[in-house]
C-alpha cells in the first residue's frame, strides 16, 4: 500500500496549487493528477451534477491503484465529500476542513472571510466547518467570486483587469474588518500576490493547498501509509480536454516544466467503466 500513488482531482488547473504543496512536503509520494478541463467549471453547477462528476473523477484515479484520493477542488469538497467517503474504500481528503482549521487557528479577532465559487459559497460548507471547529463565537463573511476562475485559467495573474475585479469582489468583505481570508477555491492561490495587494498585509491569507498537504501527511502517517520506501515513478498528469494551456500555465505555476500532460477520452472512460461509480 505504502508505495501506491496518491490520486488528486480538480475541475481544471487550479488543483495544481494543492499538488505543489503535496510535492513540497511529501517528496517520496507519487502523484496522479486528473484535471477535468472538459467540464470545468464545477462552481456554477448543481450539487447532483458535482457529486456525479466527483464520483467519476475519483473512479478515473482508482484505475491507478491510488492509496488515497485528495479532492483538490473546493466545490467538489464542499458538495461531494460525504458521498465520496461513503463510496470509496480508501481515505478521501477534501480541502474544506483543512482550510477552515487553518483559519480558526490564525484569526485573532474572530472575523473570517471566505471567497470561493458560487457553489462553494452557497453550500455554506466553510462556515459550517468553521462553526464546528471554533470554540468561540466566530463571524464568517463569504463572497462568491465567479469571475476569478476564468481569469486564472486565462493566465491573467497580474493584469489591471484582475485588480479591478478583485477590488470589486473584496470591498464588502474587507469592510467587515476580517483579519483572515480563506482562499476557498483551488484557483485563488495562483492570484495570491494580487489578492495580497488588494487586502493589504494585515489580512492573513489561508491557502487551503498548504493546509491540505499537512492534513494529508498526518492522515497518511496515522494510517501507516507514508511512503518511506523508494518512489515508484514519476508524477502523472491527465486532463479531459486540451492539455496545452494546462502545460503552459502549470509550468509557470509549478516553476518546472510540465510536459506530457495526457488528454484522455473521458466519455469513452465513462462508458467502459460504468460499474466503478
Ligand atoms: N476547482 C474549483 C474550486 O475549487 C474552481 C473551478 C470550478 O468552478 O470548477 O471550487
């Protein structure tokens, strides 16, 4: 079990923010990444559809005999984590609980902001998690920022238009005097520098990617699944549509060339593997 890879999925490129953190603290682990670029965005879709997609994405990863599934996508974590845990017989880790824990740990004034897709914000998954974890009364101010995903997918990480959009979205949240802001969407850590310029240095940004990586490490250790032996192979990247943009932005983001991203025919996979989900 220990040498088996870890599977990670997201609706697109954003999950690389989680993968990057996993690589940093778990260099021995082989990672298999699936980005569902053909069906992105998830953040505008219904709970039923996101649950179905999440089960299908996980089923794709199971083919690689993964020892754990990391749901890098916030929307899928917010809407489908229970159903995934119920259906898979390996550990499943989402990003919502680790992100909420990080925010509760770091807030001093007990005012936490959450930004995410419309689906994540409407699900209230972060505020529910924060209220469960926090031992004191904590206010949660949430804001859906649906334009930010296309901005990141477009690679506009430091454009004037990006700052205008961020200022508009963050205005109300910042007015509430939050001291901590959860970047509740895989794509937002790519905008971390731009977001920091808008929030100023006094607001602590919670990157669910790094929080999740720590969480994954702890769970693997607890279950005696950490790979303390030799690494089995290279990380592998799959997408359900056009790999070029994924490779281009992904390389820039990971700081190393991302080649050989494979496009898979997901429709064909779904037809031939129906029994898996
Ligand atoms: N991966 C999604 C999330 O973290 C953002 C992109 C989408 O809407 O699918 O919520």
